[in-house]
C-alpha cells in the first residue's frame, strides 16, 4: 500500500499542510479535515488537447496511486462488507463477450442505501452525521491555483469540491462514490460537475478506471453523484464497432458514434478536447433531464476522452427493470451461484433489449445530439 508519507517522497508535488498552502475557501465549520487533491492549472491548460495532458508512458499518476492506497487501507482495516477480489468473474460465451460476476453478498439496493444513509451527512451537515462522513470519506478533490496538481494532507475542506467516498459494497476493485458537495442539492448534472469528473479520469490516467453516472427515475436522490472503479477486463461495449453519426471539425475533433451490433442502443462521444466533450454531453443530459421520465446512464472511459450514453426506455418490457450503468456497458452481477452458472448471452441480451430505447426515439436522440454538437464550443 502507498502511504501519504511515501507519496510525499515519490512525488515532489505533494506538499505539507502550511498556512500558505491552505489559502482556500472553507466550508462551514463541521470539524472535518481530509487529504485534498488539487488540480493544477497546467492540467486544465489551453490548446487543442485542453484538459487531457497526461501520458500513460509517464508511469502511475499521483491521483491513481493515492486513490488506490486510500481504498486499500480501508479494505485492510475491514471497512468493506466483503473481499471483492475473491468474487468469481467470467466472460459469458458468445460474440459480445459479456461479463458476469458472482457476488453472493451483493444487493441491488446498494445505491438506494447509499443515498439514504451515506449521503445524509452532506445535507445539511448535521453533527449527528459527521461520524458517518468521517468513516466513508477517503479524500477530497478540488481545483487549485498552482501550476502542478498537488496532494495536501489533512486540511479544512474547501468551500466546493468533490468528496471521494468509499463504497463498502464494491462491485469491483477501488469502487468509490464521487459526490460534488457544492451542488449537493441540485439533482441535475452540470458542466462543472462533469468537467471535474472527466478531469479526475484524466489525472488517474489508468485504462482500468471507469466512472459512471445514472439518471434513474426509480430512485429520487437529492444529490448528484458518480461511481468509479477499476475493471480488469475491457467492457464489451468498448470493443464493438461503431457507426459515425457526427464528426465536427469546427469542434476540434469531436465525434459522435452509434454502437453497432449491441442489444442496447448506445452512443459514444469522443474528443481530446475536454471542454468540447463535456460541454456537448452535459447539454444533451440537461435536455434529457427536462423530461422527468427520462432514464439514462453515462460511462466515462479511456482517461476521460470517451463518454458512452445509454438511454433506456421509460418502461422496460414487463418483468424486467432498468439497467445500471455497469450493466449497460456489459458487466452483470449475480448473487446466486445457480444463476451465475446459467448466465448466457441470449438471456443477458434479452434483458438489455427490453430496456433499450425504441427505434423512433433513438433516431430523435441522435438528431438532438448532432444539433447540440454543431452548436457547441469550448467553455
């Protein structure tokens, strides 16, 4: 495990907590300090590759190492409900190569429990909830004023940022929740939130790291939050061929593609320009969220340069349910051995098809995406 002290030695950007380094806006005095990862201004820089400046050839990033070290520390201390590394995972036989995991302790109500319990400390910071927040909080991420990103140990949290909270019922290794607490009472996705999430993906800079977002009418969370985890296997949706829907030269390489040969209708947005990518996807999501019956998920991959959009039918076929973001990507959970052993591509494909948007609605969505993409510009 990588400790804070080890990181201070390995990365010169890690600074100790001094008065000069902590000149930031403070939250209401709730008695909580945490490690703070601050994005450097160079990471947000300018140019055609705005926001995506890191390179995998540089080795493990500071944020990647620190996130894993904090998660592993909590795991070794017994805070997790189970050891997710002991869960059996397999590739389901078939051309799509869907993924199935057997986790007999996993529950489909995990997100509802998180929204009802772990999110409570965020609003309105009641003293009775501080203990819960301290237990779940790994560290905080926020924008900084220095050129290089840095890790500042044990500081009063800034007025706005993103909590990195551990998921005690992980789907995969390093599973965490990302909760933007400056906008915790706004249930809608915003540019600033998605940009911060894309920046986290870019600075983690690990091809196994993926972030998801779910807009699901079956739950009524007052907080906008994301999930993130490390997946050893490539998601099936990431390996499939695509059909180009839009390519914008004006928008510095933004591409919108339809995923081909997949039972769930999906779109892929790609760009090396974070401003354009985030701006377009956010505008599309805000448009979709104006309809209270809209269900969709996002999957951020490839260090933030790709965002998948999975729209779902308002009411799936009778007997089925809406899919999670991981399921939309082709990763399915089972808590019964018999069902895991019997998992088939035909069965899983039917589940995805039952939740998929209809042809007419999907065509309308593609037209909406192209219209927004043509008008978009970096922010």
